[in-house]
C-alpha cells in the first residue's frame, strides 16, 4: 500500500494548479448539533486558513463539514499546490486519492487510510466528492472539487433535512446518492420538454398533427439535431452515474448491524426503486430521441432535395430568360450589322466606287482583335492544362540542366 501511495504522489505532480486572484475565499459550510440545537456555519475561507479550519473542526458534537475548491475547464485546481497538499494532509486523506484526482476518475472508491480512517471518493461529471469520517468525534469532513455548477445549495438543503443523523458515518454517501437522484429527476423532466418541443415542431407522434406538405427551415432542423444529439450524450452519462449510485447503496448498509433500525438503511429500498425506475425511463427517452434523430435526418434529406429542386427550377427560369435575351439579340443583330456597315466612312454608298482606299484599315484591326478574344477565351478554359504543361516543361529543363552539370 505504501508503494501505491508513493506512486499516487508522483502522479499528482502532473496536476495543474492555477491560483485565480479573483477568488477571495473558498466556500466553507458546517452543520453541527449539540444537545439543544443545530448550528449552521457558512463563510468564505482564505487559502492560508484552510488547514487550520480543518484542524479545529468541532470535535465536541456530531458535525458535517464541506470545503469547496473550484476547477476550470482545463481541470486545473484553483488553488496553489502547497495549500492543496497541506489541506489533504490536514484532513487525513489517504494519498491514494490524489491519483483519482489527477486522472479525473469517476465512480465510487473506498480507500483504507493510514490510521484506519477510510477515505471515500465519489467522482461525477459536475464535481468530485472526497471525505472521511472520524468515529471518535462523529465528524465528517468533505472536500468538493467543483467543475461546473456548485452542489452546495442542494447539499445544504439535504443535510439540513437529515440533521438528526449527523452522527451516522454513512450520512454523506446517503446524501450523495439522494443528490444525484434529485438532480437527475429535474434534468430528465427538462430533457422531456426538449423532446416534446421538437416533436411538436416536426409533427412527430399522434398528438402533433401537421400537414404533410409543411416545409421546414434547414437551419432549424440542424439546431434540433444538435439539441437531440446532445441529449443522447447526456442520457449515456446518466446511465453511468446511476450505476455509481447502485455501487454506493451496498456500502451504506455494509458494516451496519442494525440495518432494520437505521432510518437511512430503511430508506434505501425506496431509493433503489426510484433509481431503477429512473434508469428505465432514461432508456425510454434515449430510444425516443434516437427515433427523433432518424426523423430529423429524413426531414433534412427531404428539405435538401426540395432545395435542389427549387434551385433547378430557378436555373430553368434563368435559362428561359437567357433564351429570351438570345432571341432578342438574334432579332436585332442583322439590323445592327447593316446599320454599322452602312455607317462605315470607308464605304461610300452614294459614290461610283463604294469601297474606299482606307477600307483595309477596318480589317487590319477587326481580324486580330477577334482572334485575340477567342484565344483568351480558350486560354481561360484550359488554364489548368496549360499550367501543368508549363510546369512539366520547366521540370524537364531543370532535369536536362542537372545532367549537363
């Protein structure tokens, strides 16, 4: 075990830290109970005071303490390395947990500590929860590494609801699975609203009648595909998180010889039923979203074909317009030609000698200019071929020059 801890410390050297000057303090939350009342303490703690806060955690009464350390999108901890290591040491966490942190592990992990104080780790998408319980003082200390939305408000509400069980060493994992289930219940309802919205707009399903001739905007279909595609990724992640919940549930009952009398253990069957139902419903929404994606792709293909048909029709109209212009040009071309011919000063139609001595000047300019126009047109059509021929000749000349040298 010591070797694994040493390897974990070595791996943790790769962890990125980026102390942000804008952070004036770290969120600290403690709920404790004495003989008469419950005490809630919430404040912002400076980096220098973090270890001392942990060391002076209320040891007279049962309590649960949370410390929040934010992370940025690059998974960089918003704290200095020295302060974080000092904090982990002050909490008495098993150094093996550092390996889970640096590699962004998810799932539930139970680590036996150096002094037989177990360190527990719960990794989820929005946050990682690391904690241990001190049986002597009946205190639980937890470190929350937040990637996105802070779970503090929800955890505070749940901890306050279950404040009568602060001395229970399995309270925090119980609150964790309850938190995940409640968050997923809300987000799944929002996901269903998105699916309903797209189904209503596309006319999918018996409750959303829509005319078969209805046309859709390709941009709207693309946006719907993005939303439903993102939902499929969320559903897959929820399945993983619910698997983690199923892993935690047995750990709550393990080692508790009074499961039949423990209120937390008595609530687990109900939570297990909710997890199974929620997981099945997410699977249903997942299949529903897959069908909707297929429909959206069909609509996208249909609209693309319709747009191509419209483009062909527009091209046909343009072609008809060009034909009209061509016919008009052909109709006036003879008259224009003869008007120009009769207007030439080198042709005197009222004289006995119609063709004058300077008539050759007209042909001297007309014939070369006409040839130049056709030559430029042909060159523009064969630009690539001429370029390849020139490059080939240039390469051959360089090869011959090299052989001569």
